[in-house]
C-alpha cells in the first residue's frame, strides 16, 4: 500500500496554479484543476526541465523550455517534443490537508535526451 505524505493545505494552491513540494527526494508538482488536486513528477520527460515553471491551462501544463504539453490528470504527453508520459502520483484530500503517495515510476534526469554518434 502506498504511503501518503502531507504536502499542503488546500488553500495554498489556488485553482489554475501549481505548487512544488519535495516528497521523499522527488519534486512533485501539485496542480489545482478547478478545485481538484492532481500530482505529477515535476520534470518534463523530453528534457528533464521543471514543469512547475510552465503554464497550467485547464488540465494541461506546458513545459516552458520546448512547449511540450502534458495532461496533469493522466500524465499523458499531449504534444511533441515529449512522447513519454510524466509519472502521476496519487492524491487524497482530508479536510483542508492534501496528501500525496508517490508512484513507483521515476523519471531519469536524462530521459528524452539522446546522444548522437560522432562521425
């Protein structure tokens, strides 16, 4: 069973905003989509950039580096250059406390980067 960690109060992240929290060595982006909280790993699967610095519109967050978009409710990569989903984390709200349980999937710091062979 996943271990839940208290990360925030519901009033800390307003609708349409993203808060970043450290949970067991992971940077977790807590996204408020119309009053419903969703948590994803705070890293773009294309180039490992921080997603929290991008714009959250509805349920989509846009990476500020190259414009890849992800659905924060599913983690799915919606636009290039990202093709791999970002890991989602389970969220529960009890009263005005928000808890996150980490997903086992981890994003490698080099995910999405490919080395080109020298010729």
